[in-house]
C-alpha cells in the first residue's frame, strides 16, 4: 500500500492568480492536497505572462504559470454570475481550505465573504493574501514586488553604501508571502480539524516582508538596541568578507575576524597567526585590517577557479560560495547528484526541467511522488462539477470569537537550530503554541546565534557598528549571550536547557528528552551534528513516532554534505546575486542578503507540520529533509523556466523588471532617502505624467508604449529621478497611490517602527528581557480570526529552564539534578574556555 501524503485527504479551493497566491497553493499541492484552481473565463492572468515557451505566447506556454500550477486541477467559473457563485458554494461545501488573493472587500462584494462561506462549511480555513492586509490605512494601496520590498523588506540595507538600494530578484517577496500563507494555512488547518471550526487568515505581503529574517529582524532589533539607522554595507565591511575576482569569475567569501584562522590556513599563511596584526581577535577586528588582508587574499584567489576555491574551502571549513548563473546551477554537481530538478512533460511544451520539491518526506515506500503537469484552462471543469452533490445546511453551533488554546499547544519540539534559518522556523512554531526547547551546551558556543562570539571584545563590537547593533547600547555586559538582539528577536517564546552531548550521561539526557517529544529540528553541518548522536538512524530508534526535520545547507547526503556556508553563500551558488546585481558594476558589488534563510525558516516550519500530519495519519514518525539551497530555488522559478525553455539567462537586473517601465528606485529629498515606482499599463503611465506635471511625456515617441519605455528606461529613469529628488519619499508614495500607481518609500528601520499602517494593525509587540531591557519586536507574521494572542515570553536566558526540563519533563531527582550541575551539564554561563 502506498504511504499517504500529508494532505491527500484535504481539498483546497484555489481562487488565486498571478504570483503569491498560486505559490501558496502550489506548496499545498506538493503536500498532496487536492487543489482545484477556479479560473475566470479567459484564465488566470499569469497564463499571459512571460517567459513563454519558444517566446510564443499561449494559454499553456507561460513558464511562470506552468511552474506555479503543477499538481492542480483547473475549473472555469464566472463568479460575476449567480450560477458561478452557486457552483463555487457547492465546491466550498466539500472543501477544507479556500485560498484567495483578491483585493480586500472583493469577496464580500461578490457575496462570498468569510461569514457566508462558513455557513456553508463551518470548518473552512479561508486564507486571504493581499498586499497590505484586510485592514489599515494602506489596505487599498497598489503594490508590486518592488514597492512591497521597499516598504516592508530590508531594501534600505540591500546593496552597496555608495550606490542605490536593490530589490531581490524577480518575485521573491511575493513568493515568500505565498510560502508564509501556506504555513499559516497548515497551522489553522490543524486547529480546524481539532475543533470543527475554521477561521479567516489575513496574510499581508507587506507584513511577511517586514517579518522576514532576511536582515530585517536583525536590523530592527539593532535599531531598538543601539538607536542607529543602519544603511547599506560598504565594500569590504569585514576582513576576508566580500565578493572577489578569481580565475574564472567571482567568489563570495564569508570571512570575519573570529573565523580568520581557517582562512589563513586555507591560504597556507598560518604563519600570520603568529604576528601581532593577525594573532588575536582584538587585532583582527581593527578597521584597517580589511584592506591589509586583501594584499594576501587577492593574489591567492586570482590563481584559482571558482570550483577550486569551493573545494578547498570545504576542506578547511571556510564559508563562501561561487557567484553562479542559473546555467551553472542546473549543472551543479550537488544538485545533479541529488536529482533536485524534475522533468515534467506537457503537451504544449514537451518535457522541461522544473525546480524540485521544497522538502523531502522520507516515507516508507518512496520519498516524494512525481509531480503532475499544470492543467490546461478548464481541463477538469466537468469532472469536478458533475460530481458535486447538493450542499446541505449546517446546524453546528457558532464558533467562539477566539479559541482558548493556540493551535500547536501540546506539541514539544527539541531545538538544535543555529544562526538564522533554523531559529526562524522554531520561532514560528513557538509563536503558535508549540513548546520549543533549545538544547544548548556550556562547553560550545554556536556561532552567530547568541551573538557572534560568547565573549566579544569591545573592538569587535565597535568594528561592526556600521552594519549591526548587536547589544543594547553596544555594551556586551557580563553575559553577552543573553543580550544579543537578533537572538532575543527570534528566540521569544522558547525555553533553554543545557547539556554536554559529548559525554555518555549527556546522551542519556538527550534520549530521555526524545522519548517524550514530538519533534526535533536542526540546521547544523551534517557531519558535525551527527557526531553527537543527532541523526534519524539513532533517534528514530529511541522514539519511532518522532518527526525529525533536518535543515542542512545542501543536503544530508551529496558532495556538499560537509560544505560550510551561510545563506548568502548558498544564494550565490543558486544564482540569486548574479541576477539582482547592479547592471553597471562588477560582481564585487553584488548585494548581500539572506532571503534564503527566511524562506528556509518558513519552509521547515511547514515541513514539520507536514511530518506531524503524516505521523497522525500513519502512526509512524519520519525524517523530513529541507536543504536550504534547494528550498530557495523555487523562489527563482521563472528564471529557471526561462533558461530551460529558451536558454535565456538573466544577469545584473538591478531593479529592472522583465518588461515593465518605469520600474525602479529613485532618490528623494534628504540623505539616502529613496522611493520606488512601477507602472503596469498605459493608463498608469498617463497618470504618472500628470502627477509629475509632465504631460508632454505622454506623447513622447521614446515612451509611447511599454516596449519603448523599457528600451529607453535609462532616459526615463533620469527624468523621474529629477522629479522625485526634490520631494519627500512619503509624499511621492501617497501622491502616486492616490492615482492608483504602485509606489513605496524605501523605509529604514526607524521609519518602519513609526509606520502608521503597522501601528493600526498592531504589528509590533513590546517584550521585556531580563538582561537586555524592554524593546519592541515584530509580532506574528499573519493574523488569524479565531486564535488567541497571548503576550510573548522573552527569549530564554542560557539554561534558564534547566530545572523544569530535567526535573519535571525528564523526571530526574533533586540529587541527580545537582550531580548534572557538578559535572558541568547544567548552568547559565559558558565555560571560561569558551571565547
């Protein structure tokens, strides 16, 4: 018998179109859900969006549509008619989930608001994805990926300090919102099945961008802690860090003062470790070391290819990654070894390579099923509608306004996560009620988790002031590990225990905890974490019902199994920086960011819930693997599709769009203030000209239609910049939004905290942390109509919950607990040997 997929007993009605919504339902379909895509006559507008197979338009030739709609069925309904609405309600009566991304109020005007739908199906989870949410002063604002990233994301910090801000590539911001909506749906579905009552989810692209751990959370915490607005990083912001030329291209190095010894050994210059300039962390952290080190690094890099540097780096544990193109990605040895890309045959295009699954469920018979191709328009209309029975009236009692319990209450998760991606995943799960226990060690400091190092010298803190504010008032305090801003942001609502897993008694503690837990999540280097007995082969024997989510960079198995990287290095290998770099500059100016970590956090939280649902349906636990690099590739889906369909590579796009113009960031009044503007059609172009009082541009032959504007976009951008540079960014945004034109100020961290829309929707929450003080942090990533919102608990002090875990959960006696203290397992301070 074939093992089930987690959602193959769930029916999803998909009213979404374009990008964010279809990405959400694509993720649900990948988990086995029956997704019925309801299209209007003429189809989802994405069917008419490039890239097209062979550059020939057609309803079934859009690479974007084909990629976003695998595993779905297509039904045509005209919701403007009574008959269309009635048939939709018949479908809703059979459904568990409905996902829509119409503008706020459209569903209500159609007579299909949540109050109507829940009368037809009380357990329905309705997920609404909009630019700015269902409420608030920006509710009806226009938005595209560019303007939403400017307002919500870390665009102010993205790019080079001497140049303009850069967006992420393509539709990454929209896809991240869709991914978040899939996670929100999975959380709400669990509550609906437990209570018999659904709820309405309000997912805002703006808020999911502001919530992202892609530099946004750390910079927001930094502003609260240090009071500084941090902009884009300068070239060469840290020693041995940056993108450098090599023999056959460019390579992104992840050096830093605290890890420089590995880099020096890799280069064969360990002799420098004996010198005054390079021998201590304090000396390496001095600003002048950045340029001095290039004298050693650049000649070494120039003699080696990207692959040679990557292979050498693996051997020495040096962080880094090649600046690849999509073409490089598709022939990469690790992606090839793991068979990530899937060949899907379509009658219109023939077989093409598509991005693979975000995660793998290691089910008994086969990990993951083959994907079905995207449907032709209306292909399943008769099949689906003819099988509908007349809907019945429900007489179930009304659901309470708010439930008493959070959806994930009762779930216990062991947390071995580090840096950004993993902690962001368990942050989401803890937010919605799971008991998340961080397992930490007094003998080992997890790099870049509770700060950069355990006991940072003041020189290191001072050297990082231009890029981060790690501690309140830039003071590490007596226990810096309890004062790190990013940790205190993503670790709220979690618990902390300490144990030394290198000793037998530590292994006994781990096994006891595994026996009474539902899940375990880790994102460490596979060879390293497995040395401590953290593997499915061992822990699955201890608790066969365990759901273990592993979040390696490139995979538990494969050539890159031991490849040490951060998110930005993984993205370099997948082709993201090559696409989003400055058109006029070399790749040395490639932007640094970690939207891959944000996507990994959302995706691995979703993967855990899928593993949990699999266990509940089969009675068996399993391992789920989400490789962060693989998980990010679908967010570049249209670039992969254009290359596999047409052999076209996109590089150095900056803020350019595939075909829209204008579509860029423009200087506004003040120092380093910017505003983004995008025009989608001729009417918006006319309105922009009127707003600028440049009606003469409407008939200018250079800008007569979208094609000509795109061809002459450099001249056009200069004209617009002349107008915006004398005006306040917010004024420009409000003026153009009044005309229905997508525009968004590039908001820095201070402006984000002051934003009236965030204030109206209660986006931020105040949390007091014992050793760091009281600050504001982002709240939840989405709103759920029936879920309570208890105050958040502060991030745990190191070992704060040792007694609770050892005594109450694991059942050790008082004497045994004191013995663990004597042996150095239990405590609240790192061993003095830990720097």
